[in-house]
């Protein structure tokens, strides 16, 4: 089952909802912002029931 998380785009600062797979402890992937279409690098860490998401510029 996927979880949803709210993040702010590091380019346009709009709040967007992303899907996170909590069965994978560490994730690093790029997905385009649904508002401004710029590439966001997501660093996701899952610790038990807690999900931590960092949204960065593509080259950070």
C-alpha cells in the first residue's frame, strides 16, 4: 500500500501530494512537479511508521 505525503516544490513552492512506498526504507528518485513541471529530487526515508521526505532541486 502506498502512503501520501504533502511537500512543497523547491522551485514554485506550491504544495503537492506525492505517493510513497513505505515498504522501501530509503529511496532517491526524481519526479516532475505537477504544477511547474520542473524535476524534483526526492530523498525518502522510512523508519517504522514514520516517513521523512526531502524535496530538493534536481542537482542538489
